[in-house]
């Protein structure tokens, strides 16, 4: 039996072979992350008479760079074991001289495979890969949008600080269209009042009636008349606000496209996560894509740790800390999704809202109480997913009595 170790890099990889006794076979090779590189790897494999039934290949699942090599080798029907780099780091630390070169690392990875140390990395299905790409891309767009909104608010605070007092959602359709046309106090005063009224009515799809739109415009013009905003370089602020809003509108269109695609993919999955209060198709998509196969976990607390929602323990000698924070060592995307779901469930779920309110009555901080709901929610997610049954609310009678 031969064992092949491949050290993964961004542009180049290194491959080495050892036998069952751990002795190197031939010289390691370096091959590029390209079609030509894959042909060089194949030539290396053929030169040493490596076949799917006489060899095992191991590589570190480093970032996303390993996927193309893995796909190439599995297409040739080789057994390939991708594993967490931490596992090879553990073996590397046994060496007194902690020398690190690509060649040494390739041999080391082969040794890891030979000693049967690695736990194989979970490989998701194609739909789960799609969901992961979409959900992470969605988060990046959400964060970009939030950043742009903060910049709009910062600019508006300088030229028209009173504006936000009249809109519950400054970035709603009515307010956005108004700001695109008239972001400065002088713009509101110079524009015909009826034109502003019609704009608000039309932008709100009639939700703001003519009467309410008239009242809103009247209030805006009064505030504009006495605005305490700056009067220097306002044309630049106006341009900045308009361009930022245009970017926000574009991102929101893209967000809608991504979310529609995610919802369609989630609908094809055999899951009941969306029956849980606080978990809609988008949140379910994140959970599905980040976890992949729930059967990788034997207990709910393993899923909790994977999300980084477990408490970090501080202990030294006889001292054990009692005010522990979240470890935050797991998937930040999964943690964010579960936290958002717990926030909603704290208000809407019949059982979890009682649990949340009781914690608040006992003096727990809002964040601490939501964190406790997170842990309850993880247990629910684990049970619903592993049992393949819809969520059913069970209210603890002792909690209800409180």
C-alpha cells in the first residue's frame, strides 16, 4: 500500500509518496494549480504505478484551494482523504525541529494518512455547496448595504439632521425616493409641494394617502425651513447621498435575486427546519449549508460548539470563572443565523418567549437571555432535523406558572 501526501498552496502544490513502513518513495514533485499541473500530477502517479486499489491520498482541506485537486483525483476513482490542517499540525509539533517546507509537509501529510489519524472532512452535496455560496454571498451584500446606510445617515446628519424624525424607516420606499430627488432642505423648499405629495403617494403604492402625504410634506418643509444643517459644500453631500442610495437600491435588487434562489433550493431539501419559530427559508438555508449533514453530530452540544455558541471556560488551579462568554470558535455564519432566529423566537415562540421573559425577570441582561434561548433553539434544531419531524411547541408548566 502506498500513501500520498499533497501539501496544498494557492498557486502550487507539493506531492510525496511513502510506503507502508513510512519510507519515502522517489522524489516529491511540485505541480501548479492548473490543467498543466494536473497532467504533471497524473504523470507522477503513473510513473510510480499508483492505482485506486493500491494507494490512499491525503490532503489538507486548506481554504478552497484543495477542491480542484480533490475533484481531479476522485474523478480518477482514487480514495482521497481531505482533513483538517489542525490534525497535521498536531503531528508536526511532535518534531523537535519544527522545520516547515512544502516537501516536508507533503511527506508529513502522507504520514498522517498512513497512521490513520485524520477524521475525514465532511463533503457536502452539490445543492449544499450552492446554498453555502449563496448564503455567504448574501451576508456580504447585507453587510455592504448596512455600511452604505450608515454612510447615508452620517451625511444626512450633517446637512439635514431633523429629517429622520419624520420617517420610521429612513430607507423605506417613500423616504428613499424623496431623498433621491430632494436630499437637502433647500431642495424640499424649492420643489413644488404637490410634486412632493404625489411622489410620496406613488412611492408608497398608496399606503400613504394624499392626506397623509400632504401632512408629511408640510412637516418636512417646516423642518427644512429651520434646519440646523451645515451650509458648506452641500452639493457634494447631495451627490454622495444620491449615489449611495443608488448603490443600496442595486444591492437590494441583487439580494432579492439571491434570496429567491436560496428559497427555491431550500424547498427541495428534506427538512422541517422552517417549522421552527424564527427560522424561515433564508435562515434554514444558512443552517443547512453550514452544518451539511446533521448526523455528523451525536449530541446537540456538539452542534452548539460547532456554531461557537458554547461557553468558554476559564479555569486555573482551584479557580473556575463563573462569568463565561461565548467561545465563538465555530462557524460565524451559523452562529449569526441561530442568534437572529433566537431573537425572533424570544418574542414569538410560545415556549421560548416565556423562557426569555423569566430570565429577564431574574435580572439577566437581554443578550444573556437571548444566548440562553440560542442554546434551547439548538436543541430544537437538532431534534427536528435528526428525527425528521415538524416542530411542536412544548411549554414547561413550571415556567408558565411564573
